[in-house]
C-alpha cells in the first residue's frame, strides 16, 4: 500500500521505493503522504470533538453570570 511519493520541492510524482526525486534529486519523505493523511484525520476529529464540547458547554453553563 505505497502510493506514489510526491516530491515536496517540485511536486513530481515518483515511483514507489524511490529514495530521491527523479526530477530534482531531493530526498523523498518515507510515506509522508500516509502519515500526513493520518495526522489530518486526527486533527479533523479533534476539531469535531472541540466543536461538540463547545456546544455542550454553551447549553450546559448558566447564562445569567453578568
Ligand atoms: Zn523533486
């Protein structure tokens, strides 16, 4: 399950198991796309949880503070 690693510098799609970019010669990140996707998903769920938390607090906390 290794997609084509995209170069971070020139955005050139390289074949799998390639350690350097074929176009610019810069080293490619090892499975950076997969890790980035996982991190993005975790961040999305964090935002969803934070939104739910804020909505719950909005209705749960008393409003007559002032
Ligand atoms: Zn490149």
